[in-house]
């Protein structure tokens, strides 16, 4: 059952939908950025990690539900804001095309989410989830007094259960500065007499793209903590690729803001994650809410039960999300994601079939409004969906 759920979740977490372009110029090697067919791309440079020290992360959690084909990849193409990782056997155009798609949509994605690039950089974790989980586990197992590493615990720490302690430490890690995280990792190294935890476990500051040759026109994009996975253009292409990339960039921002430690798990409801990405990227939305209950879709299994056609599902997720956007606005939705990130209570941290995580439910209930400006709870949204959303 769990394997079936994972497969369905993977399908429903992938994508739908628009077309790419670029800037004239030459790359930093002095080569023309004109590709096959006269296409022009943003300026960039092909590099190898052995000379430039920018490896793709070795933590598969940074790649979402991907095959992890780019883990530790040394070959990449670098532009002003993007790193495209992939096999050196792929045509140059594959790298240049992907970089141009992302460069062209990056600022638009930030604007649609209501954040600046500086704010995104502050939300983006320094380390991959593997490092965070190792360190949180280290602290949970009472190897040391937390005060020894400068963590001031709540007075009720001794009465707190495992789940609430883990929630507290997850929130602490998510809000620690890069310098503070580095100090914690250095302490971990010295405590165990090891080194090298940083190797391959830092996220690049730029958006990372993995050219995944196992993907195709249907499974064309996946937003990840690193950035996104898309197939090389020489293997698969879509006329709506630019719109798909915008959708995936929304997911990238969601993951970096709300679930940087738990990016590979079902924390936020699927309808919310896909609804926000579909609605903001201006993909097709249901004309009315009749006949479906998208807000019951917590994970991929629920999606399979509620919608026989994933295209219909995405349209209704967007319809459900439109109510949040219209009546609560970007600031409240952003705060919802931040409250998920900073959750410190004893409730469930992860959702499953038909049951939202307490992290998402609490964040939703604390931030979302009805059309009359009264608070809207997730339970009421489910119970009265068709009277609220027309």
C-alpha cells in the first residue's frame, strides 16, 4: 500500500504546462550563445566542479522525487542566477536552454510569491536536509546539554515529548543563521572526531537545475529544494515549457520557505501546494467548484481517489487556492508557509491519507480568512467548500 501511495504521489507531484526564450550575448568563454536553429540564450559558462568547487549536492532529498541522477555531478553550466547540472555527454543546448528558461521566469516567480530575492536567500537553507536531520537526531539523543551549543530550551523541556522536542529543534535549525549552523556542524565534527560533513551537503546559493534523462514530456518538471528537475531538451520538450518552469519555481520557493528540513515528506496538503503553483503560474483553473472536493486531497493517494484525471485535479486545486489568494492575500499565505516552517507544537508533523499534518492545519487556521474577513479554519473550508467557493 505504501509503495502504491508513493507512486501515485510522485505522479501527482509532477506537472502540467508555456515557451522559452533568452538574451543575446556570448558566454564568459567568448563563445556565441546562439544555439541550434538560431535560438539565443542567456550568457553563461561551462564548468567542472574539480576546478570551480560547485558540486551538485550528494543528498537525494535535495532532488525531491527524482531519480537523483545529478547527485554529485561535476559538470555544469553557470549563468547569473542558475546552475544547470548534467552529463557532459549532453548537447550544450540542453544546458543553455534550461538555464534560459529559469532565468527568464525567476523574478516573476518571486513577485508572484510576494517575496524578494534577498528574502528568498535568507529562507534558503545552507545545508541539505541530510545534515539538518543528522544534527537534530544528535541533539534529540541527549549526547550533550543543549546549552553547551548555545541553544536555550523552553522551561518545560523535561516535560516535552519526543515529537515536540523534535519540532522545537527543527524550528531552531530553520531559523539559525548560516554562521550559527556552521558552528553547530563544527561542534558535531569535533564531538565525533570526524570531518567532511560539508562535502556535497551544501546547497548552492543559485537555483540548481538537474537535467534528468529519465523524465519525459508528461513527467516534465519537478520543483525541488535545490531548484528543479527537467528532462534535457534533446530528449523531451514542450511548447509550454516556460509556464511549466514557472510552476516548478513556485514549488522551489514553497520548499525553501516552508519545509527545508522535511522537503521530501507530505507536510502541506497536496491541494494547497499544487493549487498555489497552478494558480500563480496562470495555468488552467476550473470555471466553478461544482462536483469536486479538492480540499480533501492531502496526498497522492487522495488525489487518485478524488480525481480520475490529474488534469481535472490541478484545475480544481487552483480553484480552491484562488479563494485563499483573493481573500487572504500573499502576505497571509507567506505567513502560513513560515508558520509551517516554525511549528513547535506536539501535534503531527506529517500528513497522510485523508489527514492533514497538524503543522499545516495550525498554520492554515491561524492565517486564512473568509470573504467577510473572519478567520477560516481548514475544517470549515472542507465542510463548507461549495458554499464558499463558487
